C-alpha cells in the first residue's frame, strides 16, 4: 500500500529557505511521478512542481526560479526546496503520486494525482 508523508514545515522568516520532504512508503518511487501542491486558507489547491522517474521536472510559472524539486529513489523521498520565502508562501504543502508509470506534465492538475499525504504546514513571518 502506497503512503506518503510530508515533513519540513514550521515557522520560517521571510527571505529564508526551507526544504520540504515527502517520504513514500510501499512501492518503489521509481515508477511514480510525484507532485507538490499547496493550499492556503480560502484558496484553491495550487500545483507547484512535479518530478518524473526519468529526472524530468516541471514547475508552475509562479514558482520558477525559487522552487526546486528533487528526488532520491534509493531513499524513496522527494524534496521541495523553497528559497526566498514570502508571506504568500504560507500554506499547507502536500505531495501526491500520479498513476503507476504515468509521467507528470506541466499542467499540474491536482485531480490527476492519486495518493496524497496529510500535508505539512508552513508559516512565514515578517
């Protein structure tokens, strides 16, 4: 059974960086695309980035240059590095898997992702 668990959230100051982690338990990460999303209070869930097993990545235009996704297939973990955090980055961050052996693309449509973690809350203070 596939399970995902995010970590790395907490309180950070504006301008700092933070790396979020998504640990996958169960089947190997090698066959799954992994996406990162976030949801702020009162807002829709927003697609941020995704990573394919072949190493290709995609980013939403709004986060290009500040967000970086990477994966460690041995540790079954996907990371999201966020640099120069802003107040608008405060949200619950989720990771999710796509269907088995289906690559992700730049559309980052959350309804195409199958299994989700519980999320990790990121607070940004000024």
